[in-house]
C-alpha cells in the first residue's frame, strides 16, 4: 500500500511540474492566454509541415485542450484565460462550418463548460451553453438535405460533434438540441455502406473504410450507441451493431490488434499496425467498453479483453525498447498515455481495481521515459515538447493526474455522457 501511495504522489508531482511549466510559458493578454510552440501547418508529400507559432484554439492541440488539463490541476486562472482565447477562435470555426469535437467549435464548448464548472464561473458556463446551442442550430443545417458526402469521424466529423454535444446536453437544457442530435444520428446511419461483414463509413480514399476511434468505425459506433441508448431508437442501435461487425471482421488474433487501413490498396492485405488511441486497439477497446456498458453483449466483452491484452503487449514493447536505449512517445493520441487511459476506463466500466493499479504502473513507465529523454517524448515527430492535449504535455499531465487519483475530470479520450 505504501508503494502505491508513493507512486501516486510521484505521478501527481510530475503532473504539477508540467502545469507549472505551462503556467510559466503562457502568453497572456487581454484576449486570454495562449502558447507558442512548433505546430503543424500542413502536409507535404505525406509528411507534416511544422512551423513555430501560436498553437490555435482547438481541443486537439490548441488552447481549449490546454485549458481542460489546467483546470483539472486546479490552475483555474490560466485555464480561464486559455478558454477565453479558444472561445474567441470559435467564432471563426463556426463561420467555416468547422463544428467538430477535436478540431472544431464543439471541443471549445466542451472545454469552456468544464473550465466554467471548475472555476464556478457562471459567465463562462453561459458562454459554453450558448456556443453549444449555436452549434446545434448549425448541425440542423449541416445534416438537412443530402449532400454527396458527410464527414463522419470523431476528430472533426459528425460523430465527434454528436458526442461532444451529448456530454453538454444536460447542462445546456435545450430540448431542441436532442432532436438535432437524433437527426444527426440518422444521417450517420444513412452514410454507412454494406460491407462483407457489417457496414462501414467510406473515408474518401481508395482503400477500405477505416477502423479505430479517431477516424474510423469505433468512433461512429460510439456516437450511434450513445444516441440509441438515450432515445431507444432501434435504427441507430442496428447501425451501431453493423459498424462493430465490420470492425471485428478485421481483427487479427495473431497480432492481437486491428490494422491501420489508411494506406492500403483496395483488395490488398493490411501492412500497417498501430496500438494507439487514434488507430488500433486502445481506441477500439475504449469504444467497446462503453458499448458493453450500454448493451451488455458478449462480443464487445471479448473485444475488450483483446484490447486490454494489446495494451499490455504494447507496454512490454515500450519497456523493452527503453532498456535498449529507445524512448517511445508518451502522448495521448498515439503514445503511452493512451494505454493508461484505456486501463482507467476499464477500471471504471468493469469496476476492477487491478486495472487502475496497472494504469499507475504504466504511468510510472512514462516517468522513466521522461527521465531517459530528459524531456517529455511527445507526439509530433521532430518537434520536441509541445503543450497540446492530444500530442503534448497538457494531455500527459491530465493522464498522470487521473492515474494518481488526483482529479475526477473525465478523460477526453472517451467523449460523450459516460464521464469515466
């Protein structure tokens, strides 16, 4: 017991150190707080183009995400400044029809609501609710009619917007919002196309529809499942089941994972594999944990077991690589923080304390990686430490706080009403 307490204290101390660095490097002005860092400004020949500048306002790697992590650590003043900066940027995002959760206006509304609750700031809470209601009205326009294609994914598409607004619906208290979300759910169901197994959502590339939580079936299934549970809509439940059937048809028992289908030719065998939140077992396992809680089916339970085994295998690989002198990514999106979060979600969903203890052990490995690299290994290749939630130190701090039991802020890696 003493060792576990000391481990938790070490994790919380590491998180507080990150928060102190974020506070010290914040660029403060009357408009709020932001940070300067290396950021991606585009893609050239498949590789990210990086420049140094303002991090922007989104949840994924901008001030909304940093604000969420700072509020979880109790740094509500800087968090408030960061979310004000994000809210100012939300106006532009809405005007550009960028409503998504991680790279659009919905994520800013989610962060503003959480920071407002942490700071007991009624003005901020009302601004968050007003933004959510505005996004709901825009959503009505976006899903009405039948355009040729609709972006369905979790990061910037319809499913992420649905999940983000569902997490806010109770506080927003707008009956019209639920109607808008249900209509959006039916649009998601309409966009699915039959496959050899189940149905899936085309990504626009030549290959098969994608898998995983960030851009593939698992994220869309999660949105459909949450809506079906809330409304009792059988069509949405059926669409969620069909999406799971498609995804489980790609599971590889020998690799204990699902493939990354982003660069696969039609009809070819998969060659790319990631055990990450964005692509692979970590995100899929998180989605299935929630679906099992909502539906209770044995197939989701089996996939949860597979995902947890994949998380353990990933941890072993990272530890072995570290002993051989190679430092691995610690970020939430595609690093070791994703393993920690899957284990913490499992601890909540299954009420199994051993998963929480395993999460603390993996978080301890993150500290070892930090000591070895003498900096936090983050998720933007070639860019060093960055402050963002999903690829940088803010997300690492939030995961460490959650693993230490030092905050009750739910993980942004499982969006929606679960609050795990």
